[in-house]
């Protein structure tokens, strides 16, 4: 049986946007493979993988919120300062007011929501550009962090530290692996299989064209193999470690926000506003409310990221959050978001963030100085974005767009779907 390209294309979701996401994932795999050879196996060592998740989970959480902000056509420069002030407020509440750590987490999220509401009000209802509002917020909340903490570190209790430095516990018989990590991997494998079955069942009911069964089987086997391999690596770290709690929080957020962005009316409104704000308003989108919620959501996630960092560091300090906004923005743009808005995905931002995380981690493993690491990261961001901008200015797709077009894609992935003013927005493609 000869395999048609259209069948192989369906292995990756069928749509151009899905193909682009898989192209970015393959790029990440290629980078990891290169670094694995360069570091002589250290990159995929279990201890190093666990360290990467622990060290960069808070940046990836920031990237989840930042991608929605950028898709809507805004920017947030205050996330590092918001994370820092939220961390110091929570640490102070637990130390000076003896607030239980679970309530302290709730306090931090509420505090982040209030900051987001403040900034969202100026952006959405007063009309001040998000760049100016969040630049002011960066200065305001950085100063607030210094004022509350008095430029000192504030320790946090052991229970609170688990969200940033905790791992899945050891249970059951001694198998040489962390059993809960293996169970988590098995659950993910089951979810992958059930998801593919559900997709085929839905396509059958709707009468839409389905890929051959062998294509679905190969796709599922590949994904399951990756999950099993990753589970084995995370489960055989040094004693006392396994899959990090912060990684589980990140995974839940990725699933939740991917669903919101791709499968809800609110997510479609965010894309519509970023693609063409005027057309979105004519279609009935309440753009002010959407922008308000997007900005508030960003600050809530920044607060969560700040708490996870403080928990991992065991104390809140005056330098927390410095430069985080740059790493989050870099992850989003490397992950395929458009500077003008309207384009971007949560999955792509995670891939972009992982590219930066693996790059930074590998350079450190190779003993390269931090100043040179910053220079290399800056050049990677500049080249990645400049290449896309240049190709779009010449009327050509980006690098991944070229690959898809040569492979038979129907339209460039950079092409933005703009809502028609005469068509209800709920009919837009996801």
C-alpha cells in the first residue's frame, strides 16, 4: 500500500497550523539531539531533565499568559515585578501574620488578580497603550517589592516549598523507579490513545474525511513511545527526586489554556482582536472586556510563577523576577507568535520556552560564562524573529511556513484569519 502525502499530513492533525506546531516540535527534538551529542549525554540525563523543569517552569508559566497578551496585540513588561511583589507579599503574610501556606497561595493569586485588574483597567477602559501601562507597572511593583521586603530575604515554611521544589513521593514497592511518575506516564499514554479514538469517532459521526487507520496507529505509537521514554527518564533520577510538582502545575495549565485558546468563544475573541480589532468589534466582540481579562490573567499567572520561584528558593529576595519578562516574551516569539498580534499558540510558546531552557542549560553545562549565555540567547531571539519579519515583508512565509508550503500546504501558516463583519464570530475556525 503506497502512502499518500495527504495521509501522512493527517498524522499531524491535517491542518496547516497543526503542521506548524509539529514542525516546531521536530525543531526542538533536533536541538536536543544536537546538544545530547555535544554534552556527551548530559542533556537527557535524568538529573538534568528534572533540573530543567524545576529551573524553568515559572518562565514557561509566564509564557502561557504572555502568548494570550501578545495574540491580543498587547505586551506586558511588568510580569517580573508582579511576580516579585506577589512573592514578597505571600512570604511576609506567612512569616509575620502566620497565615497558613494554602491560604497564602490563595492570597497571592488574589493579589495578582488585583494588580491585573489595575493594569487591565488602564489598558482596556482608559486606552493607555499596554507598553506604557506595564512599563509603569514594572517600576511601581519593583519599588513595592523593595519597600515591603526592605531589601532583605524572607524565608517561607516547608509546606509552601513543595510547589516549587517538591516531587512526586515514593510509594509502593522498590522498583528502582519512582512509581507515581510511571503511573503518571501511563495515564498520559491512556489519554493519548483515548484522544485519538475520540477524534476518529467524531470524524466518523460528522462524516468528515478520516486518515487511514494505520496513520492513526503510527501517530499514537510515536506519541506513546515519547511519553514512555520521558517517564522512564524522570522516574530514575537520584533518590528523593522524580517528576517535579511545578512540572505538574505547568502541565495542567498548558492543557487548560490550550483548551481555552482553541475551543472556547473567549479564545476566538482574543485571536480576532489581535488579527483585526475593528472587524472584531463589528462582529460583536466586547474588546474592552477581553483585553481587561487578558491583562488580569497575565498578572495572576505572574503571581503564581513568583510563588513557585520563592518556594523553590525557600525565601523571597529583592532580586526576584529580574529579566523574567524578557525570557517570557522571547519564548512566545520563538514559538511562532506574530509581533502584530493575532498569531500564536500555547503549545508553540512552550516549545519556544523549552528551546531557550535547553539552550541556556546546555551552555551552562559546557561551562560558558553567564554573560556569553545572555549574548547568545539575545542573538537567537533576534535571528528567529528577524527571519520571520523579513520573509513576511517579502510576501513569503516563515521558515516553518516554507517547509509546509513545499510539502503541499494549501496556505501559509502566517496567514491570519480575519473575521468577516457580516459573519457571527462564533463560526470562526478554531
